[in-house]
């Protein structure tokens, strides 16, 4: 109950017009987030939720509220490249799990945005760790097409959806085959047939076979066929990626983005030629499945060196709860640069892979992902290098609004760190 009241009070406070203010953050080690090097003693100016200027020698408006960031790092907020944020509180409890369309009978038409719940615990936990935006995707349920995902912000208010129906999500490889009758050939046939049926729907109901695809699903796929909506596809194996590249030639307007991409290094040249960006799992290095036999921690670094546009995501990796691992994964890729024979990322490349690059891949780079003028003011102050495990976010600003710093996990930690009489149930006294 206290947690609910705390969250409600914080959300109510942050809707006050007084938060439409001018803020100047000064004296910190400034990271723009676009892949450029950090700037010592930089300044960020925010006015009414938008970045006005960021860099060295920036003039401070007379009416600005000043935040002294001396000794700290100042960066854009973390943009989590692939998550199920707000869709599950306890994964194994059906009543708290809204990741998929369930038994609704719909597939591509599912819009996950109404199910994203900003009151769920992972919002505050990950916001406190510097995550400010996230790609939120549905899980498939009986079809290779899972539905339409969203871009969400982690602000402490009741309006968490930045962009609904931002992309369509589909699955290939072993998971796709399981949802298409048990074979990869069936997956490709389903993909091709469902898109063809969507085309038939556009030309007239007389030619439309609703046994294969519901009308609402066909409408959702039409925007994919026209290139209006991105198609994110979970694919791990190199051969499956090559087959998808072939399918893209049949449907050239489709804006494909590959997710997971464990064996991407094997087909990096083809990914570049096809213009397909990826949201990769950072450190898959074990052959967990046959489609991941080529797993290597150097995957992301090799793709980046080949010219592939690479962001970091967390598909099927505590993706509804632990978005805060994103900075740790990026930091590990930086460390790989020091391992003989391995290929990682530079610090600047790694940080952009969790800020500006995912925003660009998702088509929202003009307004999100970095501290450039005109973009949404998602800013985080850190007590050290944000890619070091020992560092923590000390101030989080989303859309120009300074966020509450606590969360339920921290309050439970503090409550039981030094228990006194009355804090613990009697069963724990012994």
C-alpha cells in the first residue's frame, strides 16, 4: 500500500506545470551519445522538456535552475533496444503476464501498447538505473507474427507510451518453425503467404482468404508491406538471415530489422548490402541451440567493423525486468577490445549502441537517443563511468522532468538491512 501511495504521489507531482522549466547542467563529463568522445566540463541546457544546447562553452540562461555535475558523467538516458517492459510482473503468473495476444485468435493486429503498465515494478527499478526509453515487443502466440510493438518512456507518470504501433514483430529460425507447423520451410511459406494475403485484402475482399489471415491482421501487415511500419524479426542463425534477405527482395519496401542475430558475424557483408540494421544480443557465446553454433562474444564487434548498424537489445534475457543490464553488456563489449584475438567496441561506439543507434534503427532518432539540440531531454547524471558496474545513476531526467530516485527494491533493502524490533515477522526472529 505504501508503495502504491508513493508511486501515485510521485506521478501526481510530476504532472504539475511547474516542471515546464529551464535547467542547466554544468561541470560534468558530457557524453552526447552520437558516438563522439566525452567532453570535459560540458553543459546541457533544457527548456520545457527539450534539449536547447549541449557541449563546451554553452551559455547558461539567466532563468535556468542549475544542477552542478562536477565530478559526474552526464549522458543521454539509456534506450533499451528490445524489451517486454511493463508486460509482466511475475512471468509465471498468467494474471500478470500480457506479453502476447494469448488465445484471442489475432496475430499481426495485436497492439501491445494498451497492455504496457507503468505501475509495474520494473519501471521504477530500471528508471533508477538510468534507463529512460525502451522498445517494447509482444511475444508470438500461435503465429510467426506476434503483433505491433511500441516505444515507451520510463517516466513516473501514467502515460508511458511514446509511440504506439511503432513496429511489427515476427519470429524465424527454430522458434518460427515451431509456430509454423514444425519446419523452416513452413515458416517461409507462412511469411510469404500471409503477406500475399494482405496484398489481396488491399485489392478487394472478394479475393481475400480469411481462413489464413483475419481482416485486422491483414490491415496491420499492409503498413509493413508499404514500408510505413518497421518489421523486427527474431532470427539467430546465419542461414535463416540469408533466406530472409532473399524474401526482402520479393517485398523490397519492407524495412527489416533483425533481432538477436547470434550468427550475424557470418553474414555481415550481406547485411550491409541489404541495408538491414540489427538489434543484437551483446554477449551470446554458447551454442545453446543448433542455430547458435557460431556464437561468439566478438559477434557485435565484427558486425560493427563490417559496417552493420548495430544496437544492443535483450531478447529472451530477463527482457521484462532487467533492462538495467544494458550498460553492463555495453561495458563488457568495451572490455573485449583488450582481450587478445577478440573484437569488441570502443567506449564511444558501445555507448551509442545503447542510446542513439537504437533510436535511429527504430525511426525515432530525430527526437530521441542523444543530447543534440531539439531532442527530448532524457538526461542521466552518473557518479562514475556509466559502463562500469560500480557506477550508479544519481539523477534521471525524462522529457525535462527530474524523476523520483527510489524504487521498491531499494526500500525493501533499506528496511531489512538493519532490522529492528517490529520490522520482521515473528517467524524470522530466530
